């Protein structure tokens, strides 16, 4: 075994490679270079006296020894993150960074209003908004606060239903067509509004798909087709108008969640107050 002492930073790199599957993915996650990541993994293997990964053409695959180390490393990570969350949760000053995650349209059309209001009252707080289709981990502090349309099933997460989001059908102002549709891409084809729109207009063809509601709205404004959009987004896009297709599209619940260790974090509480004020003003 190599006499170099093992450090927590080595295990963070090991975890990133194990989760990302490649040095490139791990390097992007940690903001380091691939050669550095490779050297650190080799040094860790030397320090432990074992091979942690099998190098394949598809990437790095854990060996049996690596899988055993992974279990210990994840427990160490959980303890380290618990310490960090506890320290953050007890911080009394209204300053620092708050990492918030949501869909692109909800961030742009709802949360930026809360960011602006928070900035007036607490200018030392920096809100970092991450719009990502991935379900970011609250336990690993990939985000401090998450807004999404499904409840959370992670342990130790405080969550609540923020609101019920209304949706409506839209078309370009003055358009009369009902034969072309703008909808979600195949990966999100199971969303209720996708089936609803096709049921209401069964003879129409799909003219445009996107996982971005903003892109759907802009395409609708260009006359590409009829789209179902969340009302805060659809009502804010110039050049489109609501249309009546006999009934309203399905509504969706919006959930918010954060780790229980952060429930007393002042900047999180202050931001939630601004979000709730916006939601209450809509009702």
C-alpha cells in the first residue's frame, strides 16, 4: 500500500467518477481537468492497494472492491454534507448563495420576480437559478430549494404543495387553424396536457415538439400550431391568445422541497416568503 494519506477530496473524486461513469463527466461536475481526475484516481487506488474501476471502452465500471469503497464513501459524504447543512441552517445572516432549481419557464416567469423582490430587501443574498430537467439531489446540496411538478420521495425533505398551476390552449393572435399542434417531446409525452390536446383535436398533426415550454410558446406565436401552456407563461408571450376547446386542460400541482437541515436558513425562508407573496397575489 502506498504511504500517501487518503483525503476526503480523493473520495469526492472517486464518487464523481463512480456516478458519472467517465473522467469527462466527473471533471465537468467538479470543475477539474480529466488528467487531474485520472491522476487522483490512480493515486487513490495506490493508497488503498486495490483497483477501484475497470476501464472499458464505455467508461469506468466499479470493481467489487470499488463497490465496497463506494458504500463507505457515500456514508462519509452524507456525514460531511450533514455537517455543512447544519452549519448553513444555523447561519443567522441574510447573505450568501441560495441555489434554486426549477423548470426553465417557471424560473423565468415566476421565480425571477421573487429574486427581484428579495434583492430589494436583502441585497447581500445571491440567488443561483438552475434550470435542469434532472431531479437534483437536495441531500447532496446540488440545490438548496427545488420547485417541480411531482412530490419528493427523498428522505429528510421538507415539502409542500405550492400551488395548482392552471394551463390553457393558445394560438397565434388572429389564426384560425386547428390542424397543427405544438407539444412536448417524446420523452415527456406522458404529461397530461399532451394527451388532452390530442384528444380535443384528434385530426390535427403534430407540427413541433420540444421539452421547453418557452420554445413551444414562441413557436405558437410564429403560427406553427396550437399549444397548451402554463398560464403565467402563455399570458406573458406577445402574439398569442387563449382559445376555448370546450374544456380547460388539466392543471398541475407545483411542489417545493428543501432539506430539513435548512429549514431555519434565513435566506431560504426569506426567498420562500417572496415566492408565497407572488403565489398569493395570483389567487
